[in-house]
C-alpha cells in the first residue's frame, strides 16, 4: 500500500504514509485473507486483493471526513484538517485509482467488476442519504444505507477472495453471505458505540450521527417505542433542537432499551455470519473468522 505513491508527487507520498500510519483495524483485508486462506486461494493474489480493499476503504474515509467536516479520526487530525478541500479531494481520488490498479493486478475480471460495482454502491448510498428526508427513514431504508456504506465492502472482501480460490458457486455464495452478515453487524455495532463509547476514546462527541442529522438503529428502536416524544418529532422534521433538548433526547435514548435492542440485532447478524461458515472444513482460518465475527460484535471501539 505504501508503495502506491512511489514515483508520484512527494505530497501524495506524505499523505498516503500519514493515512496508513494513523491506525485502523484492517478488518476488511483480514476477511479477504482469511476467506481466501480457508478456500485455498493463492496467497500473493490475496495479499494484493487485501491491499486494494484497504486502500479503497481509506479513500472513502478521506472523502467522508471532508464531506462531514470531521477534523479528527481515531484521535488524529484528518487529512482535510491539514490540507485544502481541493487537495483532499484529489488525494482521495488518487488513492481510489491506486486501489483500482491493485484490484486489476489480481488478474481476475470478476474481481475488477465487483470492485467497480462496490464503489458505485458506496457512492450511491452516500448520495441517497444526502437527499433523503429524516422523516421518511424506516428500518428498510436504514438497512439499505448501512449495506451501501459498510456491508458492501465486507461483501467485496469475502466474495472477491472466493473468486480467487478454486471453489464452486456454492462456496462463493457462502463467502458472500459471510461478508454481508458480518458487515451489517459491524455497522450496527458502530452505531451503538456512537451512543455508548467514551468521547475521549473515540475522538468524537456522543451521538455524533444524531447531532449531524443521521438516523441510526438505536434511534429507530427508540422512536418505535416513543413515537410521542416531541423532541424526536422535531428532529425528524429537521427542526433545530437547542443543546439542552438534544442532550436530553440523547440521554433518553441511552437510558432506554434501544441500545440493547440494536445490539441484539447485531448479534443476529453475527449468528448468520457464523452459520455461513458451517459448511467449511475445520481450519485455522475458519476458527479465526469465527473469532473475528465475535470480536466485531463485542468490541469496544
């Protein structure tokens, strides 16, 4: 990944090094490497795939931070906090291009096609969120959004790894299911942590999504049982809540059963992900995927 800026403008090299050194769980490439290892894929092509997927993820974060006006990620200054908006957009575009180059180096037409389709899905999801009124969002809309935002890339990781392995269509379908289910669980837990994690640890305020007008599963769960909460009505109709009313709404959501209900939903997705692995023979990789599934749901960050 670091080598992708070699031979280009020194500032791109600095930016890529900065982004890759800022941390991250690397869960998506881990899924690709473990699925491919479990299915007997070529290790070198899987490493190339993993690098392509992580760079794709990195590029989406660069653009997301700029769109959201976020100045910190994982407690470290974002690229747009250091660079102008124009330079930040171009850096993200450069990383997208280098991710696509790595995807092409897998020498699989199916991987390249899926890579392009996934990027289109992510962008379409972001555009849809921008042009959707808060008051029209329901669970189906939420699930479609988190699929586009997060699960689609997990699905890319698992499916593309299967494409690079000597397996039949049934095994590819099982790998795709694993990626989808664990990706959905991952985002739901992220949305729960937005309400429960300590601000000093995650580097952002509690309920940042709600404060920015984004409806997540904990909020939906609360709304379904508290439809008479006037603060919720005002928020969904894009009315400005003063700080006290917004903080009070957040406290109400945190004190309700909405957080636990959302976690139970994440655990159901985790169980479906584990079920997708059951047809595979026992192996170190399968065991690691099972452990990864549990980590995704029970992590604290």
